[in-house]
C-alpha cells in the first residue's frame, strides 16, 4: 500500500542501498513503526464522504517514503510480509469505519495467492465494505492464475478495483478480463483535465464502459478545483485527491464549503445551454495585471479582462496582454442554447473566432467562460 508518497527519494535511488534494510524491514513486517493513513473518497453528487483509501505510512523510521519501502521489500524478498503487515495495520480501524462507507486496500496482484495475504482475509471473515485494489507493482500478463483468489474475495463480500486505469498494465484488455466493480482513473489523465479535451473524451469513454459492466469510476489525484469542476461536468461519480482532503488519521471529513459546492452543483446529463459547459477563468482588471498573470503561470492560456460592475470586457492571451491590445469579447447569457451561441461565435472575425465566449447572468455580470472546444463537443454529444 503506497501512493500518495510521503516526502523522500524515489525508488531506485541511493535510499535502497543506504539503510540496513533487512533489519528495518523485519521491524516493519512485525508492525513496529508502521501506521495507516486514510484518504477520503467523495460522492460528487452529494458532496459526502462515501469511502476511504488506506495508505501505508512509516512514522517510526527515518525513511518516510512508502514507495521506497515497498521497493526495498521487493529487492529483499519481503514483499508479501510487508504488504500483509500494512493490510493488518489498516484493517485495525475497520470496526470504527463510519456507516455507509467503504474501505479500499492496495494489494499487488502477484501477491494475492500468497499465504501471507490469504491469511489476512481469513482473519477478517466477512469482507463486506472492503474494496481490494490491484495496484501496479509488477506487470501482470494474465489474470487467469488469480481468478480463484479473486472469486474467493468476491464470495466473501469484497469488491475488486483496478488502480491507475489508463496507465501501465491496466488497459482495456485487463478491464475486460477483471470486470472490476471500481475503476480508478490514473492521475495522469486527471491532471489538467479542465484544459484538455482529449483527456475529457477518454474519461467519458471509461465512464461509458463502466456503465456497461456495472462498475463505478473514481478519479484520483484531483488537486485543483478546476479539475474537480470538469470531472463533475463529465458525470464522474467518485473523486479523491488533495483538493478534497489529504490522507489523515481515521476518519477525517472534507471542507464544508467544498462539500456544499458539490452538493449544490446541478448534475448535467444533456449539455444544451451555456451554463452546462461553464468554466472558471483567471481574471484581471487591466492588461498589465493580465500580463503579470501570464508571466507567473506558463500554463495559463487566457485571462478575462474585467470592467466596472463585474462586466467582462475581453479575453486576452499572453501576446495581447503584453501589448495592451484589448478587443471586445463576445458575451452570451448563461441560458443561451449552445447551438445559438455557436452560430453567433462563428460570425466573428477569423482572428478571434475561436476565443472563449464571455458568459454573463441576467444582470450582465460575469460568471465564467465557455470554450469553443467544449461547445462543439457538447453539441455533437447532444445530437447523438
């Protein structure tokens, strides 16, 4: 059980050669200096915590990075002992798990059939409320040998999850073979999903697949509110990450303002009006301040120039902000049909035809932007 990793050098570094690993691993495998942290998993439709992921921590040692510990265990032939100790440590708090919450536990697939790991499940008896995540420590070419253990876990009440879908071995072929109850989307797909239409399309595809095999998808590694908003707009039901809550002792909640934000967000099924594709954007009250924003953030693509009384004026890129060139942007109301907004947008001069639209409420106040990519994608989806 590892990631998110605590501070420390990455696996493969000098850390594996430095400490007296046989002695340290022997202590950790006994449970000495080993602890568990629990990161909340949140339902995007209600803004409530519905589960926790158990993560191994090593507070009793100088080396804190879990990835280094598990890499050292593999190097010294102690993987099954360390993983079983981590599982037992995490399960020690199971009796106090809040009602209607599940607990996910990371397990290396190649260790499922070992006696050390099987003994953990036998000690727990009924596994209802537990989700066993198959993590990528060693690539697995075939799950046929694991089927007996996976079937026993399911028979005892556990659910199976695939970690890091979209990366490594967790490809579509393995999703088809495993038919997991929970599909965790890799952080690489979540990062900047609000700015990347290709990532949005792939996540939507995974969501469609999950719905056809009676599974849930969970987006992990959500670090920015903009990423969270994009995932909600895609209908992703479960999210996890530093934006919501960091790993903590059992059983922490999430910020009340964030919970309210999720609970009050209208769930979109068919994107037909501008408010359904609304996004936030960086704002500035002058071109000079916009230029400073671009200078401080290389990934920033546009800044909304604001006028008096919360009225949006223009969409600036780095070049126009630096030169102080302000061309009036096109404003649309929140409830403008997407087809009408596109028809208006396409009449703009070629140089500004694909700029984001400035979105306002009924009083003309700025509420956000609508990117042309989102409008086109939403209109195409609505016509299917």
